[in-house]
C-alpha cells in the first residue's frame, strides 16, 4: 500500500475555507492531514540548511512532527502583524516580525508549486484579489466556479436557502438600519465544492477537468 500523501493546511481554526479543505481531504481518504495556525508556526522549531549544490531545505517541527516538506501546503495564514510577541519592546517586536516573515516566505517559496496560496509581494497568503477574480481564473482553466453573489435586499432578492453569509462580498452601500431588508454577500458552503485537488501536474478528484486544468 502506498504511503499517504501529506497535506499541511495553514489557517485559523475558524477559517471556513481551511476547514472545508481539511474535511474534504479527510473524507476522500489517502491523506495525512496536518492542520495548524499562525501561532503553531511561531512556536515551531525551525532549521534551514543551504546544501553544497545550492538547495535550501527547511525543517519545521511542530511537536514531534516535521511539516516543512509536505506534499502540498494550503496557505491561509494571516498577517504577521497578528503576532503578539508578549514582553517584547515595540522595536524588538517590529524586528522580530520582519525576520520571521522572511523565514516563512523563504520556506514557502522554496516549496514551489506545492503551495496553494503562495506569498505575494503584498500578502502572505497569495494575491489579495476579489473573489470574482479568483472565480474568473478558475473558469479559464475549466473549473466551474461555485455560486456566489450579493443582494441589496434580502427581502426582495433573497439568496439560496443553503447559502452562507460572506462579508467580503458585501455590496458597498450607505448605512442601513433595516434588519429585515439589508444588503448581503452570500455563497454556497465551500465544503460541497471540493471536486478535485491539483498538486503540481497531478489532479486528484472525482471528475476529469481535462488537459487545460493540468
């Protein structure tokens, strides 16, 4: 029996997207799932080595488990400014955040295509594009985007009964005090949307996305 693939899911314990991916992998089977948040990375034991051939290796021990070289990393960690670093002065805290940010970025960058949501120049968890831009990118490679939208009136234009509220999709409007007729951003639950998982050139799932998505 082949060894299970290892997936590292980084994100807050209440992050619905990270939880949905973890649940989908668990249900699919064949995956060893490591679920950690920002604080776990801060408290981990880090070791980086530059080999003679120029290869950079990173070991990240959380507890007794090395999660630094998993087969796939789903990155949803928040801003480094969220690091408390209690007892540090303001100057030391700023320096520590910068050094730790450089360490995390070098680690994730070295993993290459194994990282989903790799750091960009402006965000530690990938480019901060609007949701509709991610949906458009998915549609370009043949992945059907899930239903999401916004309404200016939940009374006149109600969302689907299974839809969840998504504040980031909230339309920009003036202040309103009407609780029964208010603007709302919404989308169907993400856990029902994981039909396939792409790791490099390999596609795992119940449907064939076709050669374009590979």
